[in-house]
């Protein structure tokens, strides 16, 4: 059994001159080799020991992804202390809760993030020291610039190197590596304790599904505080002597976002990690780029996609049967169209690994067609996180892929009885990647891990070919009055995907006679739709017409509609409440991984939901909906 330290030391010894981390601070990406990275980790770890850091101390890390993030985490682990990786989207009470709850005594923070710490510092009695990754004019009495920590480490190493060696050799596989907080989709966020062995086991498991040649580079665009970025990015690449790059940090979060497409093109990654929100953005940018070239280019592109979809089928059966006849045309379209799109991603990208929420089939088909497959995987932080994934060798659209090796999985009913292949139930897993537990929360730990098995809370099934299908969270299931259950995510995704008029939607049914929805419409699209009907959006008839247009959008999925055979009618909304604002991070209804926090949405709109089950509320044209539409259209 290995620690993360063992993993790094072995890689440095095997691949010492290979580039490990690439970073762009000015004009170009520059590499730091494995050997150079270890020297910097030693210096930082020695500096931490010198200022009094001891085994099991909690050190928080709040920074954008950069070389010093990776080196700081490794340095923390070399001292035997525990990293508390924090999302840069956190602030105020959410940030304070995690620092308090984790018992953090030192914070390593970037310049952009430091005002957040300074604003709550007086409310953190356990905090002894702040280490700044960026220089500033005035440091507090107990605070340090990282450059000074390097110098302190250099002095320490001249006479005390053996103490550093003893420190990292004392770290055992089951020692805590970090406490990684959930995004709080229900109550207070829970601190997931992940050990060194949890990480190294999950790296070994992940590598049974994907090959990472030494020459491979990945540009990590996902937050480094999440274990998906850790395992599939930093540690898996480290294990194989490959290299990682980070996005150039801008002065503001928006500047950093704008750097993503520029950096991808410059860095030319071979593999990237993605989540559905990013995948949708990439797709939208590609489509906008094609549209800007005029109607002929757009028509050609849409035809190329159609032919590719027919040829690719479900991925695993690509080019089978008569579709082989499309191959010459596919090759032509690839040469004149798709290869040009791939240049926008640097031209060397072989595939994406998709994690996070469910990635709908249309997105998978789209990226597969343009020659950069987005291979959907499945996992959760409590499993460090990778459980299954599609790979270039074995893939099926719509599935979450094959199980990693060295992991047991069962599909169980609500009594814990294992179900046969093809039947839906809760996904339950067991392996060395399963978390130690939740920090200071034994009850939640006991509810989640039973007899060594992690109860994921996700519903799914296995097919006869060994592919796992994940259908959604048990907690978010729609439950009919007769007890029948259905996952809402696929319907919600489709409503948004197929209607430019619906920006966000959440379905609700908790043993009720019919399903309802909370719906946030696209104001601009609604105004355009009214204009097409030659109705002024400020006119008296506009509000009723706008609601009828939205009813029509949902009607497309009902019996007799153009997509009437996709979902059972009973799970489509028989009524909806129009909302005046969407679900965002700012109003607390979307978490830091861009997932809607269903429990908080239901809590906030409890009265509106209850109203939808009254005779007045069931009428789409009720006064509340009229008022919301009136307010939306008048802004």
C-alpha cells in the first residue's frame, strides 16, 4: 500500500527530467521537471516544519489552480499534516464554516483570494498564520510570504534535512491526506476524510481504464480542490511520468475564464477533464463559430453532424452494417470541417473524461462526431471519486462506462437485497478508495458506510455487457401517489436542451397526484417569440400569450407532441410556477460544482409548490404566473 509521497518519490526517481508542471505566468508555458518539483516541495515542507507544523495539523489551501497549489499540497503532505482544499467560489459564512469545522490553524492563500480570509479572520480563533502565495506590501505579524517560507526551508535543510526525511517517512497509507468538503446539496457541508491510500488506490483503479503515455499533457481546467481533478489529473499523470498544466490566472475570475480557450490552444493537451457545464460551453462556442461563417457553413456542419451520428450509432457499434457506406463522406467532412474545430483545442486532444452530473447523450454524440470523444464517467467524492468510466477501448453512449478494477459494486433495492442485471436500484460500492468517513460526523458516516459498503444514494443498473447506467439521485426521485419512482434529471435536461425559451427547470412530485415544475424562462427568447407573433411584449395580451408559448414547449414532450414518446406523460409537469429569478450561486440555489441544490430550491419555493396542487394553482394562467411574466417582460 502506497502513500501519495511514495507515488511522487517513485515518479521522480523514474522520470526525473520529464516535465511535471507547466505554468504560464507571462508570455508562454514553462515546465518544471519532476526533479525540480521535488526540490521545491522539500524546501516548502522544511519551511513548514521550521515554523512549527506538526503531524495531523490542518492546513487550508485557497487558491486558483497554479503550480504553487500542487507544490503546496505536496509540501503539506510531506509534513504529515492534512490539507483542507477549498473552492475559490466560497466566501463569508460558507468559507468560515469549513475553516472552523476542519480546525484549520494555517491558511495558504493566493492574492486574489486573500481579501476573503482577511474579512473573516477575527472570527477564526484557531487560525495562527496566513501564508500568501503572492507578494503584498504589508503582512500581519504572524504572516508570511511564500518566498520567505522557501528561504526558511533552505536554512532548515542545511542542518536538519534528516528531520524532513523522518517526517515524510512517518506518514502511513491510512493517514489522512485531506478533508474535502461536500458542496452542501442538503444541510451543512460534510468533510470527507480521504486518506493517502484512498488516493493511491483510486489512481491504480483509474489506470485500469485509461492509458496515459509519458508524452501526454493535460490542462487542468477543473478546480484543484475537488478529488476528480486530483485523481484523474494530478496523481494519475504523476504516476505515469506525464505532465499537467494550469490555467493562467487573471486579475478577476472572468479574466481567468477567458484564458481557458486561449490556454487550450497554446498548450495543446492530449487529454482533458470536463463537466457538463463546461461541455455545454464548448459546444455553444463551436456552434457560434460555425454560425458566424454564414448559412452555407452552418448547413454543411449540420449535415456533417447528421451523417456522423448515423455512422457512429452508440459508439461501440460505430460503422456497423450499412452505415459503413458513410465512411468516405465522414473522412471528407473530418478533413474540411471537424479537423479545423479540433485545432481550436490545440489539435492534439484525443479525448475528454467527463465527470460531475450526467452528461446527456446529445453532448456525447456531438463531441464524438467532431473527433474528440467526451467519455462519461461516474464517481463521487466519498469514493475519491472514480467508480466507472467509458474509455476509448470500451464505450457506450448514455452509460457511465465499465467499472474500474479492484472495486466491488452491487445494485440493491431499498431493503439492501442485491438485484439482478438490468434492474434499477441503489449503487453500492466497496474498495480501498472508499473514504475513511465524514469529519466529526459519525452518524452520517454510519448512515453512508455499512459493513464496508458505501451507499452512494444514486440509482442505476448494470446492462448485460457490463456497462453501468446512472439514473440520478434517490433523494431527487419523483415519487407518484402509487409509489412508482422516476429520476427527473433526464427530463429537466431535455426541456432545457430542446427549448431556447426554458433556461432552468426543476420537477417535483412527492407522492402527489401529478408532477409540477418550477420554471425560469429565458426573457430574451420569450420576447423574440412574442415579436414573431407580432405581439408587443408590453401589451396586455403578452402575458397570457407568453404563458401559452411555455405550455407549448412542455407540450412537445406530451402524448401527440413531436417528442411525445421520450418520457412517460405522468412525469411531465401538469402545472408549473414561473419564477422571476433563476437558480444561481449568488442566491445559494446552485453549489460550487454548478449543480442545482434541489433541497434548497424546494425549501425556498415550498409555498409555490403547495399552491400548484390547488385548483387555482393547477391552472397555468393563474394570477401568480401572470404577475411573474409581467415583471420579467417589463424589465
